[in-house]
C-alpha cells in the first residue's frame, strides 16, 4: 500500500516508533495500545507540535510580510 492509500500517513513508520522499545527510541506500546490511540494522542506522545496546515497564498503573504528578505551589502540586484 502507498501512503496515499493509507490516508497520507506513514503508518509503518508510526507503528515502528510507537511499538519499538524505549531503549531503541520508541514508545514501547503494545499493538492494542497503539491502535487504541487517536492520531492526535499519538502526535502528542511523539512530541509533534500542531502546525498551521498547508501553505496557502495568504499564509505565504503573511510570512513574506513578517520575514522580508534583507539585501546583503554589495549583493547584485535581483530580477
């Protein structure tokens, strides 16, 4: 199966980190514990911070306004 077929999530990777022993960098969950979690609970346990979602034109404009490019001294003009 592809990631797209699995809803865009890397389930094999999530299963590895969720069920891998803590000594190997995983959470050490039993399969029944892993599958009982919601994606939000798993993300919280993995320390994933909630994002703002996909990049939209409005979000890009907001970032450009907030973090304008600074021209370095002696840099050639851009075209």
